[in-house]
C-alpha cells in the first residue's frame, strides 16, 4: 500500500537522525508502538470519531430545529428520541468506516470471498457491540459511581481501544497460516 510505504519511509528518515536513533535504542519498546499497524490503528480511530460526529450532525440536520426533544415513538414509559436514532445511525456508519479501514489499511486482510468478508464484518461489529456493553455500559456505570464521569469515560476509552485492537488483531483479522506452515 502506498500509505504504508510512505509511513515507513518517513519512519526511516526520522530514526536515521542520530538523536532519534539514540532514543529508539534507549527505549526499544517505542519501535513496536510506532509500527505501521499501531499508528494507523490510532489515526483511523481518530478519523472514525470524526466520521461518527459528522454523521451524527448530518442525520440531525434532517430533524430540524429542537431535534433533541423530538420523540420518534414511545414504548411504555420510554420515549425513543431522535437523538438516540441519530446516534445509532452515526455509530453504524462509523463502525462500517472503521471496518473498511481496519480490514484494508491497518491489518491488511486480503480475504475477498463473501463468506470470509461477511465473517470478518460480523466479528467486527460483534466485538464493537461487546466492547460497548462491557466498557461503556457496565464499567462506566461502576467507575462513574466512584469518580468524575469524564475521568471514568477517558479511562474506559483506553480500555475500549485496547480491547478493540486485540479483538481485531487476534480474532477478526488474524493472519491465516499457509497450508505448508500448518503441516510443520
């Protein structure tokens, strides 16, 4: 990929400077943290957040003024408001964007057959739903009871990023061994 090649060229240029090369020798873990996979995962994660915000804004444009209070429907005592709908639509758009960028650019999955791509897509959405339920709902509720909710939200954001990265790398987009590797 051209993006990866450009990143690696930039990386080589920066760390060929003696000062930065010395830092890399002193802190070897930085080489892993600055790998294409991790840096691109974080960059596309930020872009996913931007996509989410823009999609949320765009969907809310359709509702017009005072969209926050607009009720789409009511079930028993619960009012399903427009903002819940727009947030859900924005989440689906953002996770779809994240899937495409993670598949093609970050983890460079080369699966093309419908069954494999569909499996990756279902796994990706499933992992995102699981991380939302575990971290955003369960742990956020626990932490917010003991600390400032914004601090809890920031702490959990780190857990969500790590969980989603591990799920993507080790489960969803794991590299398949070639048949000759499996027999050894």
